[in-house]
C-alpha cells in the first residue's frame, strides 16, 4: 500500500512537471509566432539593406560623440549576452552589434540595422546579467520593431536606398547625399535627445519581456533595473514615459504571459565577475597580454 501511495505521488509529480513544461513550450511557440508575425510581408530585402546602411551611419555618429570603453573583455562579455538575446528576436536578417561607451549618462541607445550602445554609468547600476539582458532586449525591441524607420517614414523602393530617403525628404532639388545626411541628423537627434514615443518605449519593454524569457533570462531583471533608474532620474527626452507606467506594463506582461512561475536565470555571479574585471584591470595590459599570447579566449 505504502509503495502504491509512493508510486502515485511520484507519478503525480512527473505529470505536473510535464504539464508545466508543456505550457512553457506552448507559450514560447506562441511568443515566437507572434513576434515573427509583425510586418512579415511588408518589408523587402532592399528595405533591410537601406535600414542597415542608414543605421551604420547613425552608429558612426554616436561613436564620434562617445569614447568606446577600452576593456576588450567587457566589450566581449556584453556582446555575448546581447548576441544570445538577439538570436531569439524576429529579425534573422540582422546581425546585432553591442558596444559599451564611456558616459556618466545612465542610458542605452540603438540604431536601425542592429547597433546597440550601453553606457558605463548604466552598467554600474546593474547587479546581475538578467538586468543587462533586459536593457539589451529593450534596445533590440526598438530595432526589430523598426521604431526609427517608422518614425522617419523611411521605406525602401525599387530605387536605391539613398534615392528613397531623398524622395522622403522631398529633396528633389537637393542632392541625395545631403538628404541622406539630413535623415541621419534627424535620427541622431531622436536617439540622443528627444527619445522614442511613449508607445514605442512600452512596445520595446513588452517585447523585451518575451525576448528575455525566450533566452532563459528572468525578465524581472528589467523590472528591478528600471526601478533603480526611476529613482535617480525621471526620464530621457520629452516623450519618455514615466517609469511607473513602464514598470506597471512590464509587470502586466510578465503576469499575462505566465512568466512569473518559470525559473529563469539572473546569473549574478557571472555578471559580478565580469564587472570586477572591468573595474580592476587596465585595458592596455589586457590587450598586451592577448597580443603576447598570455590570455586565451
Ligand atoms: Zn527605449
């Protein structure tokens, strides 16, 4: 009898576990299907090409205004986390790049085509890898949903990317190059000064929750980080939604999608270790070690 009870207890446990796993699989299938539904047929290859060219130019401008953090190990670590998250987004046509820039501004930026920047000041506010993944996923969200492309109404045509931007700006009398550079100026202003529309921020947050969960990171990381940032500043740009609205939206998505019961990673130890390397090392000495063969990565 005791054996039968034990057998039944174990069987129930397994059945329950299987149901939870099945529910998670259904969820992740739904998330993938939903995210890849967006704009599937409305953008062509030439649109993507234009998007990447345009984004590269904006990224060069941003890099012209900030200094890249000199620590190669830190850059590599942030890139690894970002790349892992970006593999689950709905833009297999893009290769994402992640760059740490030196700035006392607590912020992250992204350009069309997949260039993501995160400041050293924002990294210093973080306590685990899930918080880093959350911020990178939010920026990936802006890129994958083409928020800047849509804001500036950029759209590729059968003509070249540059001529379509020229047409957009009504630049018939100006050279296509000037029109292109004007569009770049506008985008840089939007990214560094004005900020995204409230709806875009909330959409990037919602998609970050799903992206983090799909990548195995606890989306609560984005919640705890936003909570910390919200306490030290009220927002970037005139249209940036206030932090409590963003926090409420994040919590709602996490609860609606049934993510709270999933055991997802924070990776605190790995993050702390990566940050210690950042604080305690001289970038030049690391580069010298790599050159002399002292560091194998
Ligand atoms: Zn944003």
